[in-house]
């Protein structure tokens, strides 16, 4: 019975992710006056970070051992193969939506990712910033990126969230969503060219995993197929519980009572 309860709780946790993800807001404009702390602890606006260029925007938190790390690692690998001029043709901004994290953590994440790249990359072309005055939350809301803070029994903080790359035009218009943790350089290049022309393009259907933080050391990746499977498992488990209850009642009713003669 204990095993069934564990499976039931896990399935409910997975199904809950249907309420999270990305609510696309193509064609809308993000607030460019939001301020963030950059890697040098200076307060800068989103407009300054974008510098009038098409911008690749990701929302992550730097202690995430789940999909944030694979997503950012893939970003570094993809940008290494993207043969257009960073800092001239486009900018990259990674916003930390966990405002309790430090600038030092942003610096370390940037250093490690740039070091992993297979070509020389202009350092100022990719910014890692921390929100201030809930600016990261406001930006997440503006692009429709949904996440949920969770606190474990021992006080560890994590987040349930998805993974997406948001492409902004130079004026801050949302022109494309590229979902998931892996992106092709050709798709990103096309999105940047469209962003230059302020062209909005529909999202290509793609499975997007979710991150369920359990502990600081390990997260679970959950995709849409797993969520569908979780719904099925919930149905089976509830059906099994109902069967057990009915069977138990039937046995109780059919048990003969001993009478003293």
C-alpha cells in the first residue's frame, strides 16, 4: 500500500505541471525599463542589456541542477556554431528568476559557460543578470513564463518550471518562442533575422520538459508524454483503490457471525 501511495503522490506532482509552462504572448512588447543587476553588480535596464539588438532571452535559476543546466549548456554549444556576429547582430540575456541568488553565482555561471564554448565569443554579448524589485518576476509574466517556488521540509528552495528560448526584436517585441532545452543554430539564426524585421512567427510544436526540484543535488525531468502517462496511472490507481474498498466491504458483509446457542 505504501508503494501505491508514493506512486500516487508522484503522479499528482507531475500532473500539477500542466498548470505551469509558457503562455505565449507573441506580438506583445516586454517592459524595457525593468532593471537588473548585471555581473558587475551594476543596475541596468533591459533596454541597455539589449542595446537595440535582437535578443535571445532565457529565464533560469543558477542553482538548478535540472533543465536549467542542460539548457544553458546547449545554449553555449549552439552559440559556438551560430555563424553570425554576436554583440553586433544579436544579444543574449539570461535572467535569474530566483532573486535570492547572488551576483557571484551569475559571474561563475557565465565564466563556466563561456569557457565551455568552442570558439572565441564576445563576453559582453551574453549577460547573466539578477532581478531586483521583482523585475525578473515581471519579465517572466510579460513573456508568459510560469514557475512555482517550492520549499522542502529542511528549508531548501527550488522551482518547478519549464524551458524556453524567447526571441525579442530590437524594440522588445516577442517574435518567437523556441521551446525545450536543445536548439538548432539554423532555427535560431532564422529567428534572429525575423526579429530584425519585427516579424512574428508561430511556435513550432516541440516537447518541452519540466523541472521538479526535489533536493539541491537532483531534479526530475518530466515531459508531456510522462504527464500523460501520469494521468493514466492516476486513473488506474484510483480505480484500484475503489476496487479494494468494495472488495473489503463485500468480505465484511459475507463473513458469518458466530452465535451462542
